[in-house]
C-alpha cells in the first residue's frame, strides 16, 4: 500500500526450495502501513522469516528447523503486554502447530527477525491448528488438537490452559455488542459462538450436592462409579428428623389448653406439612454424640445418584474400600467401617461394625454386618483377603457367609490406625499420633510383624506410598514429610512371643528395632486432607498432588537432574533476599515451623521471579550467569513438565 492508500502488487515473486505448507502474517501495528515480517513454513520441516520492507521485500532474514512437519502458524504482536520485559525478548511471538501434537512458541526479534528463544509443549494426539483471537484487549492464541488450548499473557508470564469444552476443528475471533471478545468455531457439523469464562482457572469442576459431609470415596473399577461415605456430627437422619417433628407437634397439642386444642392442632398440622430445605435454612442441630451418615453411589457419566443407603441414627461411616475376595471370582464387594454412638471428647463409643455390600448393576446389596469391638478406621484389600483396623488393632479378615472371619491380628500399633497401604507382602500403617509403621506379613506363620517405624511423632492426616521403601505423609499441622527405609533395613524379622529377648534387642524409643530416615520436610501451612501420586497432563511426569482443608490444590515435583536442583536452590536463595514476606517474617523460618525444611525448594517463591522489577530480574539472572528470559524459560519448563 503506497502513501496514497492504493494497493500495488509486488511484481517479483520468491521461489522457495520446497513446497509452502502454511504462512503467517502479523497484524499491522498502529501508525504503520504494513507488518514487518512474513513467516513461512516449508515441507522440509523449516520455518523461514521473510522481510516485507519495500527496500528488501521477500528477502530471507532467518530460518529455524522444526522437529516435525508443520501444520499451521500464527504471528502475534504482544508488545502492549511486554513493555516491562527486557528488550531482547521482544513483543512478536511466532506460534507453530506441528503434526505430532506439539506447539512451538518462539520469540521473533522486532528488528533483525531472528528467532532466539523457543519453547515447546505437547498438547494432544492430533495435528495442532493455531488461530489468533482477542482476549482481555490483547491478542491470544487458540490451539486446537484432540482438545482446545488457550495461550495468553497474564501477570508477567504466559499461560497455556486447556478449555473445558468439546473438541473444536476451526475457529476465529468474533466481536459483537453482546459478545465483545467471542470465538466463532466449528465442531463436527455445527457452528458455535463461544465466550470464555473464568480466565485463569486451572481446573474445571462439576459440583454435585450431597446430603452430608463426604468423608472418603472409592472408585468401582468395573462400573466407574463413585461410592461415597457421608458423615456428619451433631446431625439427625431424615427418619429421626420426621420423628422429632412428630414429637414436637404432639407436644404443641398437649401443651395447649382445652379452649385452644383446635387451633393448636391446626398449627401442628401446618408445622408437619412445612418443608424447609436444609440447603437454605440449615439442618437442625442434634447435639453432642449424635451422628447421621449414608452411603451414596454416584454415576460419573451423568453425575446422578444411582443408589443411596441411609444408616441408622448414631451410626457413622469412617472407612470404605472396594475388594475382591479369593474364591468369589470377579465379584466386587464394598466394605464400610461404621462406628456406633461415638463421642469425640472424652472419647467413648459402643463398638463398631463392618458392613459388607455387593455391587450389582450400579446398586449396593447388603451381604452381612460384622460387629467389632472398636471403630474400623481403615480398610485395604490384601492378597485375596482384607486388612481392617479395629481401633489400634490390625486384623486380616476373610469373607464368610454370615460375617467377616478374623484370620490374623497385630496389637503393636500404639494409638489408633488411620490408614493402611500395601505392596507385596509389606503393609504400611499410619497411626493417628505415632507416624508410620512398616509391617511384614508372614503367610507360613500367619503373623503380622512390625519391623520398622519412624523416629518422630506425627499426627498423620494423609499418606501415599511412593515405592516399596518410601512413604509420603502429611500431618494435621500442615507439614509434608517423606520417609525412607535405609538400604540395610531388612523385613525378614521374627516375632518374640516368649518375651525372652535381651532388653537391648527390643527396639529403639519403645518401638521397632529398625528406624526409617526422614528425606523431606516442608511446611505447607494448611491441613492436608489427601496425598496422591499422579500425572496431571498427557505425557507428563509423575508428581505428588495434595489437597488442603481450605480447598487448595498443590503439588510437589521431583527434580530429574542435579543441575535443575542447584539452579532452583540458588534462585530461591536470591528470591528470599529480594522478595521478603510482607509481614517481615523470615521465609525459611515459616517453612520450618515444626520441622527444619529439608530437600524442598519453594516453587511458589521462585515463581514470583517474573513479578519482580526488571532491574531485579537482571540482577538475579546475572548472579546465576543467565539472562532473565533463560530464567523464565527454566521455570516454565519445570512447571509444564508436570502441569499447565
């Protein structure tokens, strides 16, 4: 376009060495007549940057090889967001979707057209198509593969987040009065107009209301249904609530005089017919020592309740497990540990029971109930039978026709068992106050023998086994701990029923003869309710995911190389001095509130690097012998290896 506004065709043409697969042209910057660069992807798996300046039009400026065949390309000008960034990083970004499902994001130098910094991310199984859209007044990239992803700039760093929507094929930006920043997209044979909500939310959630507080759940492997135990203290069951209302109505009538009997009867009838939902008006408070509980089977495809079993008043479900028993084929059973008349403080109860249900067509059918002396706190399948904790007793049960049959018992756990995990012939038991216990089951002698335990008392609330010698646990004070058995520890130990062993061979610290060593200590600051070793993204590495009582979700990730560990350790050290806490408390002191921090780098603190002033970023990067873009890339690589 010349100064008069006329379009003139450039007479010369550029002959490329291979077929052109796709091209990308950025938007024309404000106050200019043309975009500076043209990006071209060729069939020889290369991307080339060509100049569009009239003096050297279509002359090559730079070239970069691609790891796979290109599918689509998009050039974004994000200079409005990157004004505070260093000059070498630029405001132009080249996004290339590859046919192997990988998205490449490369910085495009505004002056020279060089491609200095490239980041890669695996998105899905299908070739990646990239489209430019408007988001929060700036440009963003919508990448489409087996699922759709949004790449955008927020709080001084890039975010790449999956969309909670069905798979799309093509898309474009769309703007109207009703939808200023929308997307028009094609899915199968339908045309859709979308608007993105909750930008920045990492997780998609589906909420299903339950009657009581959910305590634990298990997944039925065959039906993929959730079996949830719900328990509330200081609550009535639905049946008891109706009985109490009937009793109160009768008391109204009795308390009225002879002249007001008719009026009192009308008031009582209106009271009985009135239905006040607990979700709006709150549930009636039953009082201390009164429990309400039920067992719910939830269909995960429709998120509808398939079956509900209401327990009796003052019966509270505390543990659940899905089991298969030897001799029962592939039939699945659900075992639920129930306590009766439990008073928390001072602790008292009238025993417990183990309810055995059979799963048939998404329904739970009661097989039998087995009374026990204490509350079953944990249940776990073990070698065709089941391990059940009864208070502080660890027992092995088998399925009988009329009740569960006790086969073996261990009385060495000091207080109350909260969790049981197994691997091979080993059993890992957590105590409510005394941390972990390592137990070996000897089938020939039919014995459960504690061969190792921890040296520190820990009030365990969640636990997860990492391998046969390593356990991760969290306590009620907000600490995460990983303990590991030393290499010289042996589980081939014998029990001493006679008590004639020497005193010095009876154990250390009134416990087992062998002790586990602590590998990791870290204070999270919130009560952790669940620990799980999991993979959050396709093709990602395993990490330790935790959830907290206040609704937070976090993760601990392992370092794969010593170089990464040393880099993050030095970065954390600089961040402690450059970004002290607002209230003046020492960062290391906080993370070591109960136990000294050990072998953990605070990733939350290191992620604050991109929010620092550019001068501080350059100063820290100089101390690390890097530039700020390399530090940001390192942080992003570590994060995207495990999560978004």
